[in-house]
């Protein structure tokens, strides 16, 4: 049996929450939010995406407790998880919410609940596995990403460079990384002829990754440096081969 997170934890919002809104809602209802480490909150301030799921549940003799796993994708490519405990064992039977930074703290808190004595310790009658948050392939620099994308596209001289749709998408980039790719045309050319290939990887706010491939070369009539930008590596390498073949 599985229970969707939103329907189990609270009423679903009218529209999808941002990572910041999701965190604020959790902190606002948790009785022990002041106990969370400042470093944890600071890291979550730059979260790019989030997901939540019911982890376990127990209902017995009018008492219940559920645990939820909330995971955020951070700008550096790592994932951070908070564990939420919800129960009605306090006087008045009102739902109580608590947050913990690791599963062991969650187990300790759960063991203190006044559940019936025949309740097995942290038995998981309902278990839902949270799909893993895909880790980015790159180590990103979370600074000036949108400006970097604009400058890269602006200096591209090839007519088939990525167009306005790509530019609009990269305007939402939150981090980037530049990597030099190995390999260049093996044709012998004139002295001073050179090619360089760079991957510009961008991390978007929704957690997706997009790469642009930049070719820098001197395969021009006057030997000046030229910049071309392509949407994939194969197109960039094909362009390098074409430019090299045009030089006597």
C-alpha cells in the first residue's frame, strides 16, 4: 500500500511549491524547528528542487504516527534530506509535527511516542521508496550563470548557433561549469592553426542540465580567432572537421 505524500501530510497547495515555500511550510509547522542546525537551513536556502514521500506509518487504537522523507537538490549537485514525524499522541490528539536531520534521530523520537506496548519498534507497515534525486554530472559554480550563457551565445559567429528558445531556457540557469574537451582535427594545416573545444554545462533551477559546446579556432582566411557554439558535441566536432578541411 502506498499513500501519496501531499494527501497524507496535509492539504495539497493550489499550485506546485517552490523549494523555498516547501521548506518554509515545514519549518512553520514543526514544533522543534529551532533545533535544526543553522548550517542545514543555510544549505537549503539555495535548493533547486524538492520532493517528498511517505516513508512509514502506524495506526492503532485511535493513535497514529507517520514519517515523511523530504529531499532537496542543492546547487552543488548534492542532496539533503529532512525527516518529518507526524503523530497525535499528545493530549488533545492534535497532530504534532517534528523535523530531524537524520534517520537515527527520527528513530529515537519515534521510540518515545506512547504507542500501544505491542507496537513493534519502528515497524514499517507502509513503506514508499522515494525516487532518487538525479545528481548532476558536473561540479557547478553557482554564480553569474545566466550572464555567462548570454555572453557565450552573443560571441558565437556561426549561423546555426542555438537560438532564442535556448537563450530563454538558459536565462533560468543557476550554476555552470566549463570543461575543455580533448581531441581535435588530426589534419595537418598551416602553421598556427589551432582548435579548442569546450563544454559549457548549465544547471537549471528545476534540476535539469543543459550543455553548449564551444569551438574556438583560427581556421579563418586571416588566421583570426573565431568562436562557434553548438547544441551538442557531435555537431561541434563535425564543425571542427569541416573548418580544418577548408584550410589548404
